[in-house]
C-alpha cells in the first residue's frame, strides 16, 4: 500500500493525531474496495487533515475535497496539503454540517465522515444525511467510521467509558445507535449496504444513495 506518511513529522501549522495514525490503514482498505477509481469525494469533519493526505495520495484518481468547520483544523489541513499534498487534494472548505449555507454543490461520488457524529449533537448527523441526500450522485457512497451502539451486541467497556466521557464533556454528544443512524439515512434516500467491524471496537458503515 503506497501512501504518503502524514504521521512522522508534521509541517509547521499542522496537527498530528495518534488515532489517525492507527486507523488510516484499516479505513483505506475499506475505501479502496468500495470507492470508484475516479470521481469526486467530499470529506466531512476532516480534522487534522492526515486522513485527507493519506487517502488522496493512495487514491490518485479521486478528486478529494476535505472540509471542517474549525479554523484550526482547516489551517492544519492546509499545512499538510502544502507540504506533502498530491495534485488531487483540494484546499479545505469551511463546511459545517449544521449550516446548509456552507454546503458545496454536488454531485459527489462519495462522502466520507470519520469520527464525527458521536462528537457532535444529533443535529449534525441530521445535517450530514441531508447533505448526502442532496449532494451524492445516484448510487453514491456515504462512508461513516467510529464507535456505535448496536442492538443485540454487547458494547465494549472501552466504548462505554468513552461514551460516558463524551457526555460529561457535552450532554448532546455520545455514541449513536446504529438503528437510529440507519433510520435517519433512510429518511434521506440512503440505504446501508455494509457493516464492517474495525480495530479498537469501531465500525465502518457504508450507505448508498438509492
């Protein structure tokens, strides 16, 4: 797997996330299998920008547009892009899932959202699904990654502790039920096609626009 290494030495102005270093490879293996060879990808809540750099480098046929509502995150994305970014990595957008005025026009072939909907109010997940319903091309992919609750599946103790910590930080945050995410997706014309167990008690959830 050929990628840039966005984890060893951050350029000036860039943030570095140990979690991104751990999960980039497993996430890329899913994206490589399910994204088209060519097309447009919009990444929501791109954070430090390490994922955007790794994925755009590994998938050169995709025009990758990262976004984040935070100015610090966008500065980090721009720093990674300026130092090591490939030609298919676009400048970051100031997209806020809670503000439709910031949403770009589609169509996109895929939306990628990693570790957002549990560290934001439920309204952000609602905005994300509304955006996906509007901006994805027919058959387009919505990829979600993170920890979730599932009916009939025991929640790992580490995820229970994480959920409690999130709710202490903000009562509107916390792990979401997969069934609730599925129902929200269906309300916006998306259907879940795949669930993949990932390392460290995370899940990849893949949806397609019907």
